[in-house]
């Protein structure tokens, strides 16, 4: 029984050391991150504002085009189908141009800021 008393503190210290090493190994696996997840992201906000401005400008242009299309349709003689066809083609081309401008404007929003891109 005397031998058990001498080994008991050593066994406890060894077990304590193993437990501390295991705990340290699990804590060391966490990697420090420099990005603050709760901080507002200014470039993303700027891009969102830019996309919104592009959409508003395109919507305004669409309203103007729609009003022009209605006025041109009323100006056509009711018996002249060529006038209506020409106006329909003009209107479709104008709508396509506005949509292309919207896409180009919004694509340009994603290239603003000059961020590091994960580098």
C-alpha cells in the first residue's frame, strides 16, 4: 500500500498533463481572423447603392419610353398597320437599349472600389 501512495501523485500529474495537452491541442486549432464579422462593409454598401441607382435610372428611362410609345401609337392612323409595326419595332429597340444600359451600369458597379480581392 505504501508503493501506491508514491505513484498516485505521479499518475495524477501525468493525467493532468495529458488533459492539459489535449485541451491545448483543441484550442490551438482556432485560427485568428482579421476580418470583423460585425463591422459594416462599406464597399458592399457602395456597390448596392450603385446597383440601385442604375435600376432607378433605367426605370425612369422606361417610363419615358413607355409614354413616348403610347403617344406614337395614338399618332398613327388607325388604318395604317405599317405605322404601328414601325412603332412597335422602334419601341422594342428602345427597350432593349435601356435594358442593355442597365446591365452595363450594374456590371460596372461590381468593379468599383479597388479592394484587395482576398489577397
